C-alpha cells in the first residue's frame, strides 16, 4: 500500500499525476476501510470489557456512514432520469415507511421498483439496509437516497 502511495508521490514530483492511478488507490483505500470496520466490530464484540475497541469502532463506522450518505444522495440524482417517475409514484409511501422504521416494507418497495424496471439493485442501497446500522442511520440513508431521486431540485441547483 505504501509502495503505491510512493508511486503517486513520484507522479506529483514529476508533475504528471495519472488520474486512474489515484482513483484506483482511493477505491482500494475505501475497501480496506470497510473491511477494517468489519474486523473492528468483531474485535469490539470479543472485547466488550475494553471500551477502546468500541470507541474506535464507532469512529470508523461514523466515517463510513457519512461516506454512504453522500453516495446514496448522488445515486438518487443519477437514477432520477431513469427511475424518477417510478419513485415519484411510491416516494411518499416509502418516506412514510422509512419514518416509521419499517425496513422490510421500504426494502420491498425499493426492490420492486428496481426489478420492475429491470435494473440492478445498487450495492450502496444493499449496504444501507444492513442491520449493523441503527434505525436512525437507516432513516438518514434512505432519506438521502429518496431526496435525490424524488426531490424537485437538480444536483446543479444544490
């Protein structure tokens, strides 16, 4: 990992940064961070008597959750042209189910839209429904996604 970071540093010193190399490094870094969160969660469960593990886990999970909120909002904006009408018809029902914390109903409603439109269910949404996140975080995730896909503003206006 440090070898790749040194390679990027060399590109900068030569004044020739290569975007695909930077993007690849970023993607790898994010994957490692998510995997680290999973391992840290397991360690915190094993060592419940040591608050340090739990505190570090909460910090890492918070960073990853913040990143997921941004990704879900952008995903909503990207899918607005393709799926906006379908979500517009069910959007307020999904908002109400989300507010009530009905994960199963929200999952079914969103999945049904994707299946009916022959679209792959996005990985970011799969992540949002994982039970490791609190009900409050789940609501933030889904509201972020829905605000992008059924909101009246365009991304450029925000």
